[in-house]
């Protein structure tokens, strides 16, 4: 369920400044992975989207593309929106979520020249993402320099 719909059902409002303050109050880490909800332009309330939250915090972005019918158009549009926001677009990950998808590799290969950043990895259907992606290597190679013993924080919105 989209955040703005869930909030409405609970008779609450998601205030982007409160969300910003919550994020800033989280324990500090060398790297924070924040899982977005619903997608780049998913509304948080009547005025703000996930994109607004990312821009407000000047976060770096890794796009996760659900590989299924329609993913090429969706991924290209989302990648362009991220780039147009002027944020640091660090890469994308192909997440093969549809076990019946035909031509998975061809779809992923099609995306590579259209998304102007690194493909950081492919998670095959049924594969554990932690075993499919070497997160430490991805972060070191494509995102940030991590010193030995650095802390990692994973946050869900």
C-alpha cells in the first residue's frame, strides 16, 4: 500500500519535515541504505513524493529495477527522473522478480545503454539478494570508499 494511502487510512499525515528530522536523528553510520517505498514518484502526502525526500536529504541513489513486462520503459523513465533531479545516481540493480519472464537477459542488456550509470548486479528469481550481491564490494567499487570496520546502517521508510 502506498504511504499516502496508508497514512490516510490511519488518519495520519506524513510530513516531509518530520521525516527529514527522523532521518537526521538516526544513529550515524558511514553508509546508510534506505529502502524507498513504492517508487521514485510515489506520494508521501498531497504535496511531496519519495523524490522530494531524497532531494531534501541530498541522498545518493541506487535504482532497483524489477525485471518484468514493462520494466524497460519504467526503468528508463525513472532513471531519467533521478538524473534530472541532479542527484548522485550511483547505479542500478536488476531484480528478476518474475519467474515466467521471457528474455530476462535481453531485457537487462537493453537497459544497459539507456541507463547512464553502472549496473551493480543482478538478483535472479529466488536468489537471496545478500548472496547475489557482494554489498561490500559494490559499495567500495561504485559508491563510497569504506574504511575497514566502517559501520553500515539499513533504514526502511
